[in-house]
């Protein structure tokens, strides 16, 4: 009944209000994820210098920046798998097929365990080679290997929670998944200063304390996710261990839907990894500045993607109904709201970049670079907002490949080669930041051309 009411609302409620009603909770959830990502950087930037190493906080943030692409890749695989699971499980429940839903649920957990094994092996055997590929600085190497090793070896909390989160969302229990996520984030925030600086009788663990705080928070979310799933989802599906046994057909169906989502999410990881290597040729401070700026900008971009996540079902549902008027309204209001989010974010960062970046304990050089990055990159925020909205439209209309093309241009094809070229020119510490708004502009031209073709084909 709840699903039917929701579907009717997507086909009848005023689009202008509906977009906000569905978008705001998603934006809040995404903002919480951005907070999770920035907490560690905030606290480790305050790690005290030693007699032999000055600006140790900068080195610590640099280490987290170099580790971040692997954490993003975990999220990409977890979310992409979850997208496939969510779509299949929702469909099975809508068809009243409890048995298939149970197998989908069990196989989702199995896939999560397999993913964890991959990152466990990476944590044991691959961290050293990965870190060396980005930096030769011995301080950063030591800190990065310690942090990433812990986060990879104990990544089961992060990876499996993303599975249970999607299982709860697929059955309509989004509030429970949010409660579990909030509990983990709060745990991380509380434990970070305690474990990093050695408060309340705990040993001072430095960057390793940040890693342990992160994984403990993730485990708290996982435990709550499992409990909510076992207690509440049992009404809709069977949660017995026998359903963990892999079924090839179900796994194929999950990844048929999920692989495009994994690729799109993973591109952010590949871009960040590439930027770390390219900017490393300029200076260690440039890499650290990018890492801090990137985590601040996530609050804006995640809000835009939250609106994107609201656009997709609204436009998709009305496209299924062939209601052209509501399709166009969905596209228009989705674009307008996304651009408003990005405009507000750009204005705030232009006006308050110094104050926002000032909360981190950084060297003067790194702080200046970070402020410069914020002032330059935000010039392309409206381009980025339009691209994010167009990607949502393409996905809603069944044009996932076009969405992927726009994403590749804005994140990989233009941004990375351009950034590399700028590192070879005079004044590289300023020019490198312009690669991002230029890439967004190029992607917007492509998106507009592709949208015109889609409009002619779909609405002719």
C-alpha cells in the first residue's frame, strides 16, 4: 500500500513540491556521508609536530588524501552492488515473490563478503605498492600505509553496511538505515579525538587512531543494520543463512543493473588517484590542499546528487506513464533546484573559503593553495550542477550510456590531461585548479548536444 501511494504521488503531486519533498531527505543523507568523510581530516590536521618533523598535521592530511581513492572505490562497489540489489528486491516484493526476495537478500550479503575479501587482501598485500605509486615522502608513506591498512583490513563494517542499508531501503525502512548511519557517524566523531590524541586514558595513536575510529563507527552502523534487517525485514523476506548460498542467475541480474553504477562511482576514485599523482609533481602542499578542498566541496556536490536521486524516479515514473508535461516539469524543476544548490555553494565558498579552510590546522602554504582552489574551481559550479542534472535525466529516460559519457568527460577525459599539461607550465600552482571548471564546461556542451538528441528521439 505504501509503495502504491508513493507511485500515485509521483504521478499526481505537483512536481515543484514533490521534488523538494523527495529531495530534501536524500540531501540530508548525502550531507551526513560528506560529514563522515571530513571528520578524520579535521582532527588529524591538528596532530602535533615532533622535534624532527614540522607541519605533521599537513602530512597526515596528505596521507588521508592519498588513501581516499581506495575508500571511494569501496563505496563505489558497495553502492553499485546495492543499486542492483535494491532494484531487484523492490521488484520482487512488489510482485509478492517472497522466496526470490529472500534469495536476493542472501546473495547480496554473500556479494558483500566477497567484496570484503578483495579489500582484505589489498590491505595485507597491496597498500605499500599503492602508496608508493603516489608519493616518495617517507613521513606520508608511513602514515598513509598505517591508515589505509587498518581501513582496508577492517573494511567489513563499511562494505557490509552498504548492503544492509540497501536492503532496508528496498523494503521501505529508510528511517532505520538512516538511524544506523547516524549512529556510526556520531561514534566516529566522538572517538576521533579520543583515539588520535589519547584522551580519557586511551593511548595517543595519531593517524592510526583516526583509522580505528572510522572502522569502529562503521561496525556500529553494520551491527544496527543487521539487527534492523533481522528483526524488521523478516516481515517481508526470510533471513535464514541458507539464502547466503550463491545463485548465478541472481548475481548476474544484480550486476547487470549495478555495474554501470559501480563504473560511474569508481570514476571519482580514479580521478582522485590521478589528481594525487599529477598534483604531486607540483608539491606535497598542492595534494594536501586538493584533499581538504575536495572534502569540503562534497557537501555541495552531495546535495546536488541528492536532488539528482529525487529527479530520477519522478521523471522515470512519468516517462513510463508517457506524461510529457510532467516529464518536462521534472526536468525543469530538477535542473533549477540543482543549479540553486550549486549557486549557493559557490557563493558560500567564494565568500567564506578562508573561514571554512581555517578550521583545519594547516601550514600557511597549504591554506593559501586550498583557498585558491576553492575560489577558482567554484567558477565552474553552475556547469557542474547542469551536468549532474543532465546525468539524472539521462538515467531516468533509460540513457545510462549518455550519463556515463558526460561523467567520463567531466572527471577523466578532460580534467586529468589538462591538469597534467598545466603542471608543465609556469604558475602551475594556479593553473592546475582551472582544469576542473574547464572540464565541467566541456562536459556541459556534450550534455546539451546529447539532450537535444534524446529530446528529438523520445518526445518527437
